[in-house]
C-alpha cells in the first residue's frame, strides 16, 4: 500500500482547460496525510528527474501523474515505486462538453469539468493507496522446446528453435518425418524471385533436424500427457520403446491438417467418380507417376458443394420431427445438418492454399508431360497471398495452362470423360468442358478439430477448449495474438493454426518459436508473457474464505486453475494471463491482484462525489471500460474532440470478465444512476482479448439485473455495450444514448440513502 505519495500535475497538457493550481490545492487539502509532495510542473515529460529526486529525498512510495492518458509515453515514467496515471487530458479536458452543448468558456473552467477532474484525481489517489507492488512468481524456465508434429512446419520449428540455442524434443506420430510434404517434391515458390516452382528439399530439412545434437526426435510417438505450467511443463511421450518423460519450457504445436470428409465434395463428383480427386490426392498421384489424364480441370469454385450442403441442411431443419426419416442404415450417408455448414467453411478457408496449389499442380503436370497436358483452372476467387502473385502472373502466360473465372454449375460423369459446365466466364461465353480428370480443392481441417493433440493434464480437460468457436483451430485470437492458443505456453504454427502455403508455414514456425522463447524467458522472470507482457502481478487466493464453489476454475478462459485433492483452486501462475476473470467470478471476493483488487476499484467508486439533486446537478454514470479496446477508443475519441456527457466517470478494468457484481452494488449504493460496461464484441465475431471475458460479463449482467429487479431498481440502469478499438467515432453516441436513457428513468431510488 502506498502511504507516502507524490502527486504531479502536467500544466502543459491540461492547463488549457482546468485551473490546475486550484486542483492541486484541493488535493493537498483532502489528502494532506497521504501526499508528501503535490506539484504543478510545466511539462511532465521534462520533470522525470525531478520526480526521481523527490522519490529519493521524500521517501515516496507512490507517484500519481495527472495529465495525459496512461497510454501516452508510459515508458518515460518508470520509477522505483508504484506509478498511477490520472487521465485528465483525453478523457476529461478534451472529452468535456457542456450538458446543453453550449460553447465551453475558454477563460474559466466549467464547474462540471472541475468536479470531474477532482473525482478523477481522488480516484487516482485511492487507487494508488490501495495498490501494492506485485512480487514475482518466477519459476526456473527450462530451456527446452517441445515441438509436436514433424511435418514441414514442425521440422522448421525444430531447426529454428535449435538455432536459437534451445534444446528441442520433436514428436511425430508417423514412422518417418515429413508429413504431407512427403508428397510434394516440387513446391510453389519458396523464395526470390517468387516466379518459379522450387524443389522443396525435404530431405535436407529432415537431415538438418536429425543431424542436430540438440534435437531429440521421437517418431511413431504421440503425446500421452502435458502437465505443469509454462517454463516447467512435464511432457510424457508414448513411444514404441515405452513412455518417455521430459521437462520442457514451452510447446510448438505443428500437427497440421487432415482432409475434409469426401462427402462434402460429393456434389462435385469426389467419391462418386474415379475421375475426380482432390488436390492433395492429385499431388500424391503425381509424385508416384500415376497421372495419365491429359485434359484436366482444376476447379476452385466450390459453390456446387456449398449450396448442396446448405440446401440439404435447411431441408433437414425444416422437416417436422414426426416426419423424420428412419435413421440411416450403416454405410448409408447421413443427411446434412446445421453443423455441416460449419465444416464446409473449411473449403473457403483453404482457398488460398488451393489457389496456389492448383497453379503448382497444373504447372508440374504440364512440365512432366512435356506440355502434352491441357490444364484448365476454373476459379471463382483466385486468392494468391502476397508476393506469390508473381508466380500467378507467370502461370497466366504458361503454355498449356488456361485460366478463367467461372461459375462451375455442374460436374457430370460422361462415360469415359467428365463434363464441367461453366457459366459467366471471362471468355464471354458459357461452355461445357470435356476433360479426363477433375481436381477439386482439398479442405484443410486442423488436426485439433478431430484429435486430442496435446493431452493436457489440466482440470479443464485434455483438449483445447471451445474449439467450435474457432472452427476447430487452436488459435485464441486471430486479430491480435497469432500463435497463441488458449493454453499459455503452447503456440500453434502452420496449418493447425490456419491453412497456409509452404512458405507461409515456414514463417509461421519461426513466429511460434519466438513466442515459445519469449514464454520461457518470461516464466523465468516471473512475468506474464502475453497479452499483459511483463506484468508481475498474478491472482492471489485467500483460501480461508474459499467455499470451493469452483466458479473461478470453470470460468478461467486459459485453464490456469486446477483443483487440489480437496477441490480447492490450485493456481498455476505461469499459465495465468492476468485477466481477472476469476476474481470477477468469485462470489466470496477472495481473489485479488496486488495492484488490482475488489476493494481498490470499490474504493474508487466510493470516492466519486455523487450529487443528491438529480434534476439540478444531473445524473452520475459509472463506465467500467475494458482497457484493451474500449479505453483506447475513449482516448481516441477524446483526442479528436468527440466529447461525451460530463456526467460520466470512467474506470478502466483489465477485461469485462473481471467485473465483480459487488462493484455494481457499490455504485448503486453510492447513488450512481447507471452503470455502463463497455467492452469488446462477443459471440461469433468476438474480439475479446481474453476470449470470453465480455461474454461472461454479459451472463453475469443478467444475474445483476435479477438482483436489481428484486430491489426495485430498474435493471436497465446497468447495460453492457460493445466497442472495437477503431470505433472511437461511435463512443459519444454510445455514451450519450445511455445517459439519455438513464436521465429518462430518473434518479436511482437509492440516491442519498
Ligand atoms: S486472472 Fe484470468 S487467466 Fe489468471 S487465473 Fe484468473 S481467470 Fe485465469
Ligand atoms: S470462485 Fe472464489 S469461492 Fe469459488 S472456488 Fe474460486 S476462490 Fe473459491
């Protein structure tokens, strides 16, 4: 707890709107016992040495910086004591507008603005007072990386990890290394000039791995168990020689993909005619010299398959239950249902890989047959990532390869040949194409969708959770955190993360290895690896008051909490991402972080001066804003002078998942008229940095609403709203709309009690 604080006001950044000297004077008056120093400095950024000297001479144990947002120049203000920022620029002076939208007096600070600034400073002081310097939970950080999967990506990862000086253990389920790359002797371009096919040189890659003394390879092996936490995992590998136990610091998951079930491509002829194969099958046949066809259609348009599944699924859904057909006999195809619509999405996801793959296959077959083959590439969307565009351009001019955009409306068997019906082509006419063979796309389904790949010995189960949310991919947030899975310390790379071309798989392997290295180093220093990189805090449990209700263990999105033999939560600090969802869940409020806890935020809420006269002095609204997207969006809105109601007070939270219901009760008993929970989108297009925090908060909000109802308080006084970081322009309308709704409801019935 900070007991001797220095408070510094940044004149240059807030002086244009506020009477800063008066603000400093009120701080001295109110917090004289706690504040050893209260200063107005001309420019905070130039007062760093002065502050450092004050810390020394005055024995300060906390520093409160009142000026710009904590997101601005945070690195400048690293001191030996705790530091808190009061955001008086972006979310106070710049975001201020008069309630009636009249022009703001430039000579004298409006009273409402002064009240707002005072509230924020008082909240800042109490926040610092209730905060402690977190001690670290450093663990040994074993310098060894486990790579699961010995295909193209896994081999690259193993070699790259070894090159950084780490030991590597590589686990491959097949008898030999190489995976799907064994069937690809010649690849699309893997490097400059990016125009020509390239030998993949798999043998050299394998040799690099097997010849490296710091890499131990286990083929014919699978993961039996992974337990522990980042920095000190224990992996048990089932090998033909029996179980092998090894300590590792982090894991790279490179288990690749399996092909989408043939039944989804049956409307395109796959599994129906022997003249139809999917791209990966064709590659294998090509490598084995088994392709005899000389007129080949490569069909990238999968509308036929998608439409057939969609239609069948709709019919199944619409069929009345009593008219349901008898269950299919063994071997008989099951009717498509809603879930199949999810599976078929993998064809779309794999479009880039198939686009490049079909260019490569068409080129290779033409070469192998001395240009005696006619390859027709029929695409709806030719998706060629990045610089591979150069390869595409070259293929456009290649003899023997004909490409056109086309709607492929039918693929039918015509005795000794196939007919592909094409409409809306670039050639300006519709036509039927006679070919000897049809190649349809391969749907790359991540292995995680089908198999348990890691076998976690975690309380929350052996698999990655909620994979349906990610279409089976092991990633935890595509937008912000590539490679990170929902199990800290395990990083996905290659096609288990998303369908990727071979050059991209190599890049991915390097990225995942760097994350693994970062993770081991962070564990060794006792700090969070991501997304709050460098955070030394972690949740501490007061087990004396724990009722073993298990809400925390169930709601932790990252499986950081196990149970001990008595059913009490057993924390694994290095697995924890410091989101606070557990303490938001705990009904006994026994979980806290040294620098973020229930009492601290509750005290901040109680520090706001809520006027009794609603009509004259307006409502007061508490905004609990997620620090990941919502808080920066508020900052950006302020910076652009997109002002909002001056009746609001914003408190940042680590994630909406960390919002404990007691804060809402605190706000209501204090007399706040409404509470707005501002966080990330949830559901299918979720953007929550902690995966489910905003969704969990919404569920809790429903319970809060019930409680408010029972107390005779309108549940509409608490609402959760969504904002993405780039939606700052929506902020004023979101806030003002909520304030208008609360104003219409009138004062909180508890006001003044
Ligand atoms: S802070 Fe988040 S990641 Fe850590 S234990 Fe709690 S819920 Fe799990
Ligand atoms: S939520 Fe709180 S009371 Fe329940 S098990 Fe977790 S720590 Fe114990």
